[in-house]
């Protein structure tokens, strides 16, 4: 149940409403809104009498949403959520291209790639300082040193940064350095971590679990929204199927219009991890734009053969520039800007 508060509710009225919720063994969480605040009622709210709450002073409206992801649902919020990070606008009529190395390997590597993606027209720099790897013997990232390199790249290029927080321990540091917090596919249902990022005031990009249903993905997003963080980006990064010989994962492009119908949150596609193969990245990026995604996250490396992580799926800087030009052409036909707020 959601209790929408009147614009001019008083602290006293709020206390009375919260006490009433607590009397029914539920937890009231106040969510601050641009125009009005809302109380999200957590717990088993099935026995709560909607009419009783409607009569309380300070209450504008009480709604029950049958969908299990109520705050993520379009039934709760009809308008698309727009998330702005510097010049990048994640929302309708924009297609944000994020690019950079899979992993931050060195100052030289990251700065070389950061300059190239900036020159090509990317609006956000990606790069992992904490890497979740399938093998314990693989490169696991430079940790804080990697974050410092990303911060240096941001300073030099002006590009905001997206990087992954792997666990609660790395989250504090990631928060300090990043502009967007990435939650990886393996952590989509790490509910403790989701609760932690829900308390932060930076946008979170939630990757779809590699075997997660759309409902599970949106429920995971709901954890972040329910804790009070409204700035959630959903990222489709490919799901497991029976034939991974050529394409690592199957990019579920059909999920994009479904998720856009079900929720108001912006949707990103990762064609690099989604396909595992550089030859697929440009066609799948264009398909993502065509199918309505708001953004893509692309691996780029200037020396992919020497990459410490996922070199086989990285575009070279010239190929990345070619990708941006192609997106621009397609974007023109669709009346979608890929150059961000400043250059529209
Ligand atoms: C990544 O983007 O660096 C990454 C590890 O992706 P995923 O969590 O989708 O595997
Ligand atoms: Mn990777």
C-alpha cells in the first residue's frame, strides 16, 4: 500500500499516520518526492483498511498496487523517470553511450581509453576497479588504486564515471569516487547490498541477473527504490541459454519494451557482456537503440589483445567512434539525441 501525502502535511499528521501503520505491524517508509511525499508501507499490508487511512488528516490518496514491484511500477508513476548525470540524460528522446575498459588496469591504459571515448562522443566512462570473476585466479581489479585512476580520468576528460561495487566493503570507496554505482549480474539478488545502495544519493545501475526473470529483476530494483533511492537504471546484459558457444549470453531485446511498459525506469543494454564478441557489439547496439533502450554500456580497449579482462568483446577506439556515428544516424531518424543535454 502507498499513502500519498498532501503537499502541506504537518509533522504531527505524519506521526499519526506512521503510528497507525506501525499498529498494524507494518513499517512506514517516507519517500520524498518532487511534488508530494509518499509513505511506502512495508510488510503484510493486506489487512490494512484503505478507507481508514484515507480519512486521516494529511492524506491525499491511498493506493494499492497489485504488482509486486509497486514503486517500480507504471501504476505508481506514469511518467518516465529521467536521471541526469552531468550531460548524460537517461530518459525519453536520449540515448546515452557509455564506454571504457572492462577493467581499470593502469593509469596509462585507462587515460588512453578515456580520452578516446570522450573524443568519440561518449557521455559516461565505464571501468571496473573491483571485478567479479568466474575464476579465483583471474585479475580481480586494482581496488582503490583503480578508483583513483578513474577519478583522474574524470578530472581530465570531464566524463562522469560508472563503476561496480562488489560488496558492502567496497561500496564505501566506490561511493566516494563514482558518479553511478554499478551492481553486477552476480549481485542482482544480493539484498543486503541492494539495501545499502538504497540509502545512497547516487544513481544505481542494476544489471539483470544472468538467470533472472523480468519479475525478479524488477523486484531487485524495488529493494533500491523502497529504501529511498529513486534513481535506478535497469541494465539488460544478456541471459543464459542453451547455446553459449558463439555469443556468451543471449541479449534479451524483447525484454526492453516489456520493461518499459511495466516500469518508468530507464533501461540500459550492455552489448559487450551480452554477446561476448566484439563483432556483435555494433549490430546489437543499434538493435538496442531501435528497440527503445535509453543507453548502452560498451567495453572499449586500445590494446584488446593485452587486456586483463574480456578483451575479446572490446571495441577498438576507431570502431567505437564508428559505433557512435551509426547511432547518431539511426538516432536522427528516431528523433533521439545521443549527444546529451548540452548539445541537443
Ligand atoms: C561489467 O560490466 O564489468 C560486468 C562484470 O558485467 P556483468 O556483471 O554483467 O557480468
Ligand atoms: Mn567484463
